[in-house]
């Protein structure tokens, strides 16, 4: 598939689904391998996390939520999500598979988020955006509906990058170049070797902080600059996610945000009057 084919709404949406499904399959496999986390006393114990949700709904939904909270129900949902993701990875270019698979992944992801609403980060939210949008676009099944879905995904991705970058500009630690060295020093996200390196070279921390802020804020420019520059911006964003995945363990961001790039490229073609 060449970049030019992404001017077609279905080609673009099928690639969104393929890339996003890789991340969904990986996260599903991780949950199945560590399925004890979904059970009693696990970090994703549904009974604990649904306490807030149960208090917000009417009593007739409580039995359904109690069923959703069980380890067996969660494991079944994750298994169905994995199967749908694998189908999309291999056959998203087939319209019927793409439509059915997008709906299944969107619904199962929503159920998992309802069951475990705590600890959802930006990549999890982006997965909901991409699959739900694709599901609605493919459910209608017209070029216009798929185009609207892609426009929403691309716009949401650009907004997410810009908000993340501009928010960092407001923090003194990012402007002074100390934010990334501090993150590298944490137990959860950091590594001792990198932390020591950044402490000994404060100029490097400054460069990394400002590169991150400016890079995130520049992603929306990919919609208006010439296509080679747009691809360069998205390529740099992809490298950023790969590096953070390797250094911080944020592997889900690679697939969640990487899946939005075909939508951004489709939006570029649409804004420049190229249609197929």
C-alpha cells in the first residue's frame, strides 16, 4: 500500500484498523497471560473498580455490572477482543471484516473500560476514539461517513499532540529542561543509567525537553505543509513513541497513536483537494 492510496477513505480506515489492532492484540494477550490481575485481589479487580460506576447507575443495572466484574466475564471479553483484533490484522482490507471487527473491538474495549475505569491513560482513550469512529463510519458504509470518521480521528490526534505539548510549556520543569531527567529518575518510568547521564549533562535534558514540546506542538502542521514534510513530522512522532516505549515501557502509545497517522494523511489529501 502506497501513501497515495490513503486518499481513499476505505484504504485509510483499513490501515487505521490494522495498526490499531496490533496494539489491541498485544494488550489483550498481556491480560490473558496475567489474567489473575482480573480476579479477586488483582490490580484490575472489577468489584473494586466498579464501585464508583455502580453508584452512578440505577439499581436494575447492578446485576449486569456484577456479572461484568467477574474474572470469567472479563477473560471472555478480552478473548473476543483478541480474536477480532487478529481478524482485522489479517483481513481489514475486506469491508465486511473491517466493519464487523471494528464494532467488536470498539464494544469489547468499551466494556473493559467500564469494568476498569481507573488508570486509563491517553493511549487507551485514543484506542476508543479510533475504533469507535471507524465502527460508526463503516456501519453507515459510505465514502462520506468513512471520511467523517477519518477526519474526527485525525483531528483528535492532532489536538491531543498539541494539547500535550502546549501543556508542557506551562510547566517550569519542562521549560528549564529538568522534567525528563526527573522522569528518568523515577522508579516506574526511569532507568538508572539514563538518569545518571542526564544529571551529568543538563544541556542534554534541556534539548530533550524542548524537542519534545516543540515536536508535539508541530504535529498539526502535518495537515498543511507539503506532503514530504508532513510525512517527516509523522515519522519523527513515530520515532518519539518508539523511543519512549523502549525507555519508559509505554509500548501502547506506539500503536494507539500510530494508528491515527493514516487518518492524518487522509485529511491532508482532503484538505488539498485530492480524492479517490
